[in-house]
């Protein structure tokens, strides 16, 4: 298969016995014991778990539910829609719940699972529950747990003097208890497996974890009341009216729990909001990391992240206080109830035998779990449940976009018209962009792309016509194309398109995969058409330089491609699609002169001849070839006509032309060498995604982890309290055992005085606050060095809490086993035998389970990447009619993850089943042999009752401890990744011991001596032995062909990559000073104008170094003052993600304003005008000439005419400096590189450029 899955899952063909015992997965364990398991070993997803089937089920259920609610006038509830769809699954699984077995420690069990599927809300809290609580663990209490205390009481009565119980009867009771353990062994793992399986289906169907709670809540709705009534009745039968005190204590404690649970629920919502905000900011930081480094903005962004994190941790701390108090009440509830009941019985002289005591304790434990634990989590989770459901329901309620680009061709009134727009007004309905941190909110606001509206557009485009669209920044050019593909809502008028649409967005979008897959985009490969498209888009030469050709992986979002390659690849994808109307949004703005001419002639004019083409462009030299031209300004059509008609009309088009010097573009494509040399390597890297650990975790990882959280303070105290708590617990139970043996009432009163100390000391059991404090202390030292999307914080937090929970359970289990061994010294051998068998099984399961654990995040990563890529390219996907294909890809990724997680669940239950088996061997031996050797060892009823009580309650902690022994090693791989990351080689220091003078550099002289640069240690140098001298105040233009190394030269100057040689600025070696000391003195206008969500002021001055007057002056110089003043907030106007509420040109002007504010003597422009119109380009060039006339300016040439007035021109070729002189002198060289570049613009244009160079030379001389 395409995904290399191993084949059908054996679960689907396994018999009932194999399913109950999970024997069907053992062959995979056996294979994993000898071989590393990878994703290639995954089975096919079960047919019932397939993503598309579950999605269809859920979609139908939701639609039916909405329809019913609309008819009844009610508000739809996604919660009930999910329940309605999966009611039979969870209903049938409830049968297993009836015969499940009690234990309060079972509530801890699901922490291991939650780290794999935890939502962001819970990853920030560090809790071991999902959004609703502990899943089904606290429901594992019904059925047998009500019967077992009665059986235990009957067995204990056999040890009392004068018992009427025969030996046969007691053996029958003992056998029933043993059988109940076996039933637990079989049913519990199956119930939990089924519950998680149903939850997994819900997650796949709804794409959210919050619906897991639906699986168990309703079981408790009908089982909980029945259990309470039955338990109270049995208590009344044992101790009479004294049992009613249970209700009295409950009425006192429950209101306190309700209040604390409500507070905790509110705090969890705040924690989730803070976490959303932090991760949202971190995503922006990582996306704009290069710009942040150039501007030396690490400190303000770090402080912002730490401030948000600090507020988040403070909320977590408050939540854990409430949680700790609530857990203390839960743990102490049974002790308080027992103390009140036994104390009252003592004073009222109610007979209390060992049988009654231990039966009562068992039923009180049942009530504690049912009333206190369930109610606590119900209240805690209700607020977050409502919040999460509202967010998802809000997204589901958004009206779907009305698309026709994927449908059939629409008939037009005129047969020769392809596009007809009649008096159309379109806008975003006044929607104001806001800061949205949540994933759902980002989806809701994803359509905020442009802030401009179209007004009264009336236009027809004929079949086969080439229509060019021009206009200044913010005129509505992109909005016009968006209205045609129905991405921009139409308020009035009509928009009709004849035939199929193909659309190329202004920002190139590349999806992960091969070069060929990006071109064909899910369509079949037609070799002849594919060959013609690759030639027309000038991609053949690029493919020749790649080792794997068109099978080279391009990386996530085209990470391994240059800007020009991404633009041409996006154009190739658009024109490969057979369509009737092609909408091209500035496809020529990111390529050099030669390639631009090739694309226009070979692709747009020849390959698409006969097709309707609407071309948005800033390259006015191509307008003569257009059939007609549309001029837009402020969302209105200013004029329409042919080139000659518009020139003769003297319209705004003429003013645009007079401001524009006809030119060509010279586009440097970044890191071309890196792509060429790493083509084959990148294929493996991108394909593998995340690395998998194959061995045991080093002890150094444990050491680094424990030492990161002040262990000398919290760990000893936590362990000490655990010892004290269980000693108190043991003392109380031992005292009860002794007390139960006394029959004389006088002695009873005398000996009971110290029993009230038991609940007081037992409260020390609540070390939750201590170990969560330690846990968060551990996260703090690691957090500053970790980007959130390289190692998820949720995995760190849950892993850390699991380790502390492991300590807790180890202490408890060792104590329980110790008590039973102390009471029954003749059965130590059973523990040794069981342990020996368990160790052998541990070695078998260890090899496979680690890989199951690691496979889950690896399988889940493509889902998140696919969603992210889809949101970025949503316009292109919908316009090209590929929505269904991307949905199918999403289902495929979901199925892969479902298969991995399904095997992980089965592996846990396989191990759980066998762990409990060894415990049952031990328990059955204790129960039966103690009866056989009762007289021989002189065993009393009290001690036997205590030992039996522990044996019946230790199953879950013992099984959990054993399984966590396996899980701990696998989960610590997350910490190992964190530790490995923190030990990576860091950047050079930001500040040096010998900083340059504050006034440096005064002159701006730059000297390069044998400068080389490589982007990584295992690739070739992209710059080689560059040597030159740049005088003060010189204006240097940098040109060269594709992959020449132009942007790499600027990267070397700013030390953005590993640089060799010597670079001097005013005689100071910049390789020996701090990074910030260098970068703070160089102003940069980058190619991609990166803005961050926040206010405009924060984007201009994050350090708050400048006054408002200085900011307004900078905005005025870049002609943005009027635009900003028109906004109500002024300098504090909101900027959306990546500045999407500003046009590309406006974003670039903001970057220019940043450079003006810094007032440095060196300015670097990295193709800053690549994606702006000519008016904006002219404005930028004029501002640079006037504002930076006394500065040294280095410009990577975008348009050759902009560097003809340069002092000198650097010509790079294959990473080497081949020419360096004035433009006029370089043009005199026969067969010179620069001369050839100028001649490629055409004879007329070359003559104009040569004249410009000569005039500038004469002016200087």
C-alpha cells in the first residue's frame, strides 16, 4: 500500500477469547522484541475506525440534530449530537462496567494516555485528565465492589470464636472472592480498551478530545444512584441507624467540594486561554525568527513570552491549590465517615466485630468514590466543557462559502464572455481583525486576508482575452481576484464565471511533498503536458541541479526552495490544471529579468493561448502585450482599455506609466546551494519527520530532569510525607484490626482513644501540591530554550507528573505488599515467583511498547502539518477544486494515527492483563492458604481482615505501578529530546567582553577578506573567498544570476549563518564582537515584510525607545501617516497575524519606517521591493536616496534601473565575486557579467540603462 502498512489488523479476525486476552497483538510484541518497530509495521486501520466513515457519521448526526433543534426552536448541542451517534457503543460497553472492580487509585491510570491525545487546555495545566476528567477510571467501581465487602465480612467471621460458618462455606466464599479477582482480570482491561476505542472514534469523528467524557458520564447517571441506594441499605443492615451519619458528613463536605470544583473549573479556562495566547505568540516568533534576529528583538519577545507564561503558571498554581484541597477531602472522606460512624457506635454500644468493621469500610469506600470523586470532577469540568463546546459549535455554525469554482460551468448571457461582473460591491462586512489565539478562533478568522473592499465594479472579460490589472498599493487588485473565486463576500451585484477556474495567489504556496506532486496537485501525470508546463515555467534547469529531480522533497511550505522557485512552482501547479479562466496574482514579481520574460512569453502568452487570463502585475513592461488593461484605485475601476487607448486618454494609467521607469527584475533565490546539495538528504529528513528512540533512556536524562527542579527541597519532603502518610494509614488499619479482636466493651472504650489520630495523620497523604509544585519547577528551566512546536510542552508536563506519580504508587504498592507479608509471613515466596515471571514479561514488552509510544506523535505530526498547510493555502485549494483531495489526505493521516494509537491501547491492556494475572496468583494464594494454615500460624480475624482488605484494593495500584515501569522509560524519551535540544550548539554570544564604541560605526566602511559562508557544517560553502572594500557612504548594488549568493552575502554580514574569513566595519572585526552589538548597528529591510499580531506601535518599536512624535515622523516619510491617522486607534491600531489586514506594499513601508527609526549608518535591503507596485518601489527608492544619503547602503537588486545610480555594483556568480566596479565601467567590459544582464532586458531597455549609468558617472565626476 501507499502508506506501507503491514496489512489488515488481526483484531478484526480474532476470536472472542483472543480479543478478551489481547493475544492477537502478541506477534507484534514478539517481532518488536528482536527488531525495531517503525510506522511500516503499523496495521491497517479497522474499517469501523476509518476517518471518512466516522466523519460522515458525525456530519450526518450533527446536521440531523441541528435540523431537529431548528424545528423545536432550541439551540443545537454538539455534546448531545455526539452522544446520539455513539449511544449504542457506550451503552453496550456499560455492561462491562457493572462487573468492574473498585479502586480509588485507578483514577490515575489515564495520565499515560492523555499525553498522546491531550488538548492544549490540558497540556498547560499538567493534569492527567482530559478536558472532562479521568475518563472512565473513577467509574471502575461498580458491580463486584458492592458484593466483595459482604464476602470479606463472611470470611472474617470464620476466624471469630463461636462462628457457625463451616469450613466448606468459607472455602466457597473464598473461591467466590478469587473468582471475582479473575473476573476483574478479564473484564477490566476489556472495558477500558473498549472505552478508549469509543473515545478514539469520537476524537476522529469530531477532531476533539472533549468528547471522551461522553463515554462514561451517562453510565454514572444510571449506575451512580443505584449504587448509593444499595450501599446505604447494606450499611444499615450492618450497623443500623448509625449508617445515616454517612449522609450527614456528606452534606457537610459536598458544598465545600462543589465550591472548590467550581473555582478549579474557572481557573482551567483561564489557564487554557493563557496557554493559547502563549503558543500563538510562539508560532509567530518561529515564523519570523530570521527578522527577529536581524532586528535584535529576542529580548522583548522573550519577555512577552515569559510574562504570559508567568501568568499561566500562576493560574496553574492557584488551580493546584484548589485541586489539592479537593483531593484531600476525597481521601479523607472515608476516614472521616468511618470515624464518625465507629465513634458513634462505640458510644452507643453498637456491637462492632471484625466482620462488620471491614464490610463497613468496603462500602464506605464505594460511597466515597461515587459521591465525592465523581461530583468533584463533574463540577470541575462543567465550565470548561461548556467553553470548549461553545468554541467548536461557533465554528460549526459558520456559514459555508458558496463555491462554484469546483462545480460545473455556468452559462452566460453572451457566449463570448468568460467573466461578467455587474455593479458588484464586495467587502469583509466591516469585520475588524482581532487577536485570536485559539485554533478554532484562527479558523474563524482565517478569511481575514485583505482589509479592502470593491465598490460598484462593472466589468466583462471575453473568452481567450489577456486582461492585465494594475493599480497602486491597496487599490483592490487581489480583492478583485478573490471576489471571482468567492473568497471575498459579495454584498451587491452579480459575479458570473463561464467554465472552470484556476487561481495563483500572490503569496506562493507550496505543500509538503515532491516537486512533481506540487505541480500535478493530485491529478494524473500527463507526460507531454507536464513537460510543456515545466519548460514554460522555467523549471527544467532547477530540476537538473537537484539530485532527485522532480522527486525531490521541497520541505514544509517549501522551506528548501528559494522565493523564485516557490513562485514558479506555484505558477506551474496553476497552469498544469486544465481550466477555462486563469487568475494570476503577480506571478512575475519574484523572478529575475530573464526568467520573468520567459514566464510571460512561454507560459502566459503561449501555453495559455486561447484561455481567459486575468493577470495582476506590477511589471508594466508587459502591458503592451495585454489585450486590455484595468486600472484600479481605492477599490474602484478607474479606466479600462487597451494600452494605447489608456495612454491617449491621459487617465491615471498615464501617471502610473510616467512614474515608472521600464525595468526588469533581478531576483536572488535564497540558499540555492543548500537545496542543490541537500536534495537527497532532505528527502529522508522530511519523510521521516520526527526521530524515534530505539534504546533505553540514559540515566543522565533522569539526572538532568531531576536536578532541574530543586530536588533537594521538594523530593525529600514529598517522599518523607509519603512514608509518614502510609505509616499512618497502616497504623490506623492495624489498630482497627486489633480493636476488632476485642469483645469486651470496657476494653473497647479504653483502647479506642488513639484512633482519631488516624484521619489527622492520613491527611498527609495529600502530597499533590508538593509534587505538582516540583513538576512546574522542572518545566521552568527547560521552557526558555524550547520552541513550543519543536517539543510540545504538554508532553513535558505530563511526563514529569507521571514520574512523580510513579514514586507515589511505588511507595503505596511496596507498603501494601509489605503489610500483607508482615501479616502473612509464610507467603513471601509467592511474591518472589510472581516477580520473576513478571520480569521476563517486562523484557518482552519493553522493546515494542517504546516504539508504540513514539509512533503516536510521529503519526500525529502529519495531521497537524496538514491542517496548518491547508489553512495557509486554503484559497488555492478551493479555487483549484482540490478540497476533496485534501480531505482524503486528512482522512489518510487520521487513519495512520488511529492505527498507531489503537495498537498503543491494545499494548497497554495486554500488559495490564498479564500484570494483574501475577497479582491474582499472589492474592489467591494468600486468601486460600491462609484459611488452610489458619490454626498453624495462629492468624486472627483482625489481621486477616486487614491483609485481605489490602489485597482487594491493591490490584489497580500494583498493575498501574508495573505498567508505569514500562511507560516511564518510554515517556522519558520526550525529556530526552528536550535535554538533547538544550545541549545543541548555541549562537555566539550576543554581547562580547570588548564591545565596540557606542558611536561605532561612524563612517560605515566595510572590508571583506576571503569571506565564506555555509548554512550547515555538512554542506558546501555558498560564498567562497569574497574579498572587497566598500568606502564610507557608498551605495552598493548586488546582482547575480539564480543561486549566485547575493542574499548569502548579506547573511554573512549579519552573521546569520556560519561565516569564515574576516569582515571589518570601521576596522573592527565583526566576527569577534557580540551578535547584538553588530546587528543593532545595521538597519535591514527584508524581502518578506514580516509583521506580528499586536499594535502598529509594537511592530515599529517593541523596546519603546522612541516617542510618538518620532513614530509619526517615520510614518510620514514613508507616506503611511494618513493611513494610520484614518484608523480610530492611530498608532495602536491592531495588526493581524502576519499583517494580513495590510497590503504587501504597506507592510514593506512599515519595515522601511523601522529602518528610518533606527538611524544607523549602514542600511541593507534584501530585495525589499520584490512584491510591491512601482509607486511603492519609487517611494522606497526616493526615501532611501534622501533619508540615507549619508549612509552606506547595500542593495540586492530587484530592478536593475534602481542600482544604475549606485557607487559600485557587485556581481556574484556561483558564490564568487566576479566583478566589482561602477555600473558605467562594468558596462564597458565585453562579455562582462553585468553587461550581459543589462543586454537581456532588450535593446531599447539596455540603451536606456547604459545612458543612465553614463549620466550618473558624469555627475559624480
